[in-house]
C-alpha cells in the first residue's frame, strides 16, 4: 500500500508503517462513540478527538525532540509514534463512560444474530459512499507522488481545506441533530398516545 501511494519516492515509508495500527484504533474509537451516543452520552465522544490532538501533538513533539533535537528525519519516527499515542488516548478516554453505562467486553462471534445482520446491511451503502473519497485521494496521491514531494503536500493541504467546513459545521450539526432526534424519541416513549406523530424537526435558529 505504501509503495502504491509513494511510488518511487517513498524514502520515508517507515512513517506509514509505524502508523498503520492507527486505522484499527480510530475504527474502534468510532465504534465506541456510536455505542455511547446510543446511550445518550455525548460529552466523552465529542471530547475524544481533542484527546487525540493532545496526545499526537504532545507525544509526537516530545518523542521527536528526544530522537532528534534538531527535528530532522529521525524526528519523523517520534511524530509517527505520537499519532499512535493520540489514537490510544482517543479510544481509552471513552472507556470510563462506556463502563458507567453498563458495557462490559466479552468475545462474541454470533455472526448470525439478526441484529448483526441488520447492522451489516446498513453499513454496506455507508462503506461504499465513504470509501469513494478515500479511493479518490489514494489514486490522486499515487499520481502526485510521481511528480515529486511538492504535489503530494499541495494535495494533502487541499484535502484538509476541503474537510475544514465539514469539521467545523458538519460535526456540530450532526451532534445537534442526533441529540434532538434522541430527545424526541425519548419524549415519544414517555408521552401519551395522543402525542404528535411527526418526525423531529431541526431548528437552525437554536444552533
């Protein structure tokens, strides 16, 4: 995978190899976020990304300085390990909240469970839609890597700029709408049968 993206210019391919477990960590963190949101817990999942930023910045800078005080090539190893530290902190920071709502981990391989099948059916279209962007970035990065180091950096910066509005507004709107929907559903469960049957409405004026 690293050779596919970096092409012949993969002089620093050790950094992606070190950070490879981060994919598993961030996937588990997202799974725990969904579990907590289902239990109407929103604080810890919302703060998890902040813990990742703190862990990756503090741990990465500290290890990078320890390996190379001048922040040369060797410092990239420290920055890569710092990313893993941030991923571990992002995941583990949600464990106390998960324990408080009653979740306890145990291995369960009942793949034929009806609930598991329903989740997999819902995940299929979402995985296809989300992977379209990643495949596009992967192919573009492969082409850009063959033009030197500059185009890869420009492409990464452009991708981050594209994600900026989504990170600032999209995530906030998602959590606001999710909380409103869960509150509406909880009110319907405790309300008399004559309670309104309409779907929850999103009030933009309250954002």
